[in-house]
C-alpha cells in the first residue's frame, strides 16, 4: 500500500504520479553537497543517466542541474550556437515556439519549419530546409506536450548526417525520456535535454542533459564566450566530470534531495529492461488510444506514426470545452490537463500515461479510461448533445 | 523526537539541518502545477517571502524560481543591467569574484572594490568609487560564505542614495536571508537574491529574489532585450503576479515539492517575531565566537562589526589544515566545512550556525563547540604542536 496521503491520480503530461520510494528520497536528511555520501550518490546518478540514454560513449557527458526543463534550452542557446548563427526549429506545437523564442533571446536566427496542428514537418521538407542554409543546430521536440505529436528523431538524425553532417542534432526530450526509445549513441544524437518530472518519475526541479562529444567540441571551439553564466556548459562540465569520478566539486549548490530522488527512480528504471519499459508504455498507449476511438473521439496527433506513447491529446466533442469535462474527471479521482496549444487550447484535453501509473501494475490507466467515458457522456448530456 | 535517520549534524554554512516538517513537505504527493491546491500553496509562499523581507510595498515583487542561488546572479546580470554598462562589485570574498564573472559573461563592465581577506571596503572607499563613474548597479555580498564577512547593507544603501541615487542596490543574501536583519523597504534595497538551503531552512533548489519597483521599472525601460530566456525577469514576472493572485500560470514547471517545503519553513519563520529570530542568531554567534577566542583562535572576519551571525570562519592554528581537524569533528558527529577562499583555503574551517540548529532548542551548537575544542586539541597533539 502506498505511504502517500489519499489524492486524485495525477494523469497530466507531467508532473506525474511518484513512486513511494522516490518521494521518501525527497526527505533525505541534510548532507554536505561536497561530503562523501552525497558525492557518491551524485556520481552514481550521472552514470545512471548514461544508462537511461543507452550510452557508453566516453566522450558523451550527462549533466544534472538545478532548474526546470526550460533551462535546457538556455544551455543549448548560450553554449552550442552563437549570436547570428542559424538554427532550424522543427515545429510540432507550443514548445517549438518557446525554444525558438529562447534561441532568439541569445541572438540566434531561428527558422521554424511548421506543420499544421497535429502533424509534423515531412522528411522531405526537413531535407529541403537543411539544403537551403547552413544550420549550426536543428532542434526537434521529441514529443510536444501541447499536441502529443511524436517526432521520428532517429530518421531526422539520419537525414541531418547525410545532408548537413556538421549540424548538431538537439532533441527536446522533456516529454519523451524514460518512455520513448532513445538510443543516444546509436542514433548519433548531440543533445537530449529533459526534465525530471515526466517519464523519469522524479519531482520537478532538475534540468537533465546528455551531450555528445561532438557537441562538447563545438562548445570548446566557440568564437565568442558562452552567452550565459549559469547556463554555460563550460561552468558545469568539470563539476559533472568530477562528481562522476567521485570527487567533490563546486560551482553552485546541487539540489541534494532531488538528486537522491533521481538516483532512486533511475535505479528502478535501469534495474529492469529499458526496452521492456518502452514496450509497456506502447501497450498502455494502445489501450488509451483504442478507448478514445471507441468513444468516437479523435486525437490531435493525426496518424499512428506521429502519436506519442506517454500522452494522448484528445479533441473534445463539438460544443464541449475542458471545463465541461475536467471536473467530471476530478469527481472520479482523476486529473487530466486542459489544452495548451494557443490556437486550439479550448477544444481539447490531455491525458498523460507514463511512469509508475503504467509500469507498476497500478489500476490508474483503466480507472482513467472508465472515468473519461463517464465524464464525456455526462458532459454531453448536461449540454444536451 | 526527529523522524530523520540518525546522521552527523550538518553545521556547514549551507545546506543546513532541516526541520522534520520541512523534510516531510518534500515528500508531498504529485499535484498539478496549475491545479488549485498547488496554486494556493505557491501564492501563499510568495506572500510569505514578502513577510520574510519585512516588505509591504505593492510595487516590489518576490520571485521563487527553480535553480540554485547562483541563478540569481544571472537574473540580475541579464535583466537589470545591459552590455557595456558599469557595475560596482564590493568584494569581501570568493562570491564577489564569481558575481563579477557572471556580470562579465553578459558583457557588463564589472569593477571590483577589493579589501584584504577578512575585511570589507570602507564606506569612504565606496563613496569615492561611486563618485568616479556612473554605475547602473552596485552589488554587495551581505555575508560572504567564504570568509564570514558581514557587510553593512543599510549603510551602503544610504551612501548610494546620497551619492548615486540611480544606482540599483543589489544584495547577494544567499548566506544572510533568514538570519541577518534585512528591512527591504525601509532600507530602500532594489534586489536581494538568495537561495533556499541556508538560513531559510529549505533544501537546495530554489532561487529566491525580492525585487523593488524601481528595479522592475529599470527592467521595463531597457534599451536592449533581456540577455537570457530562463533568467529574464520579464518571463517570470507575470507568473509570480498570477500565482500570488491565485491564478495558475505557465512559463516553466515549478518545483512543486520544494515550494511546499519553502511554504512550511516560511510559515514557521514568520509565525514568530522575525526580530527575535535575528536576535537568537546573534546570541548563538556570540557563544561560538567566545568559544573560538577561548581556544586562542582567530576569525577571518577581523572586527566584531564585520562578523556574520550565522557562520564563523576560523583560522586554524599554525601547522594545521582542514584535513587535520574535520575528521575529528565528524568522529564527534559534527560536519564543518573546509576553507573556500582561494588564497587561504587550506588554512581555515567554517562553522555554520543558523536555522533549526539555533532556533529550536537543539543542542547542536553546544555539541559543536565541545567537539571543536576536542578536535583542535587532538589535532595539535597529533602534530606535536
């Protein structure tokens, strides 16, 4: 039985429900950030991040930094590209607009390749765009939390290496790491940036990055100094290298309790087969998507190949808005999220199905599917639809 | 009795020992960052930050952001001063060098006014420096954690308003907020930036700022856009205003568990008299400093008026280094910190005495004083001193 106080089940696309042991790690007693106990925990955590990314490359480097996932954009924008250089931003929803805004804050020329809501730029369009201009980086939102659209980062990576091999492949994996397959080395990715509170299953407050040797070389050969202090990879690189070698090191005080929680959840995730973890998320997603179809509802993500496996963005029946449906879900003990994509926010809801809610044998997903059916029916009746 | 596992008492100048209720808040179950429960908690927390700073000014604004204290420097450097403008950095230790490095990362001309180790620039020197050049900001480390030197921010503020009234007064209060007196409005300060893990008594992972109306106006009248995305005050301002008005708002996912812990500790701190809290820290500090003198040892901070009340940096007897003394303290259940100031790091240790260790009737400080006496004696004997 859970040691947590009774509460409605949180099934938004992050933060997600937490495992008891992870939450208990959040209450770890005070430790020195440079004492041997914490140094060991942090060092092991960084090595666990490598495992999460299926990476064994000695030149790649994991980073775990106090901040939200958003901070990862600043790290890329201030460290891996310079003022006046070009970035190609593949747009599959809200988060591409924000990443582009972040790049522009650092004087980068961000060109967005947009697709209609629920779709993604085609491989042909991406190839064409890469041929038009030299881009220092391409950014791909692996799963856009606003639309539930999944990008094919493996295939995009292949196109980049063929057409524009010097372009760094930067993946925003905030809503994908821990639930969608990512083979960092094998797919030759340069950066995956993510956050702790989604499929990784740790409370929010950690910006987590995996950075390739190629990207670190790019950082070291900058023409201009990094355009930030806190977000400069250079300030964090020796810190991460030292901790992973079990040597204390100081740039800024690490969030010791959150690192303990990350250690706990990554130990759980990597103790089992990571392939199986991805498969379990696919199975849960299939169940959700079948139930949505059975209800006669459609997803924002228009085709099976671009539908995320850890969340589903669901168009509401004509005439209903999120406030018509979300209270009915809450009454049944389930929390979904409203829409987020500016153009259509009032017309859809989002159902997150990741982490312990799908991996631990909890009844969360089945309960949520049942609640969704009832809440939609009830809302339609109330509106006379 | 504490619910925490047995552990040595952490008496470094941050992170510090945590209250049981604060640690329990870290294990709060998953909540939506935009749901009514968390929105209320975050909104109340921001209002509690105002109380902590004894501020009632409606134009001032508290900020609570996922990140370490270091992030506060980037917020100031990217938001409140522009490339090519001048900053005067008062130097009382390691953290002025770092703040200056941060300002320079954003193209700011940082002029450091240095004092010998253990001292602080004189009021005359500060006044003179302010008359030499127009400075957009002056930065003061309230307590430099590397030296234990306390600055007189009230008096410096008065000088600034008299001599250079347009200069923003920026206080690095990482090691002072919650233990040294700060009257934000009455002393007409523009920014205090701090972190959660020192005298505030919350685990690390929150960058906390109090910003004056004057500083916000300065931000709004910038000639150039903010030089950061994550560290731009403009991206956070509406978020903080909305939460404080109990309206959900999204820029980046807030660290929900840490915010709960901050709410708990700030509720405790502001439930009592804040003046009494400062007085209790002074009393504990007096006891520590008397014991240090009794041992025949000196402090880095050379004069009573520049000695911090929440930590003491202690010169070791000639011939001893931190590794000679710290293990003897740990053997007795107490953790102090080694030196940090580059020039003299091997010659001193640091004793943090703040938060629950001094306010809760715990025997921590008396035990630590006894342990210090024994460890020093033992180390001297071992070295034949």
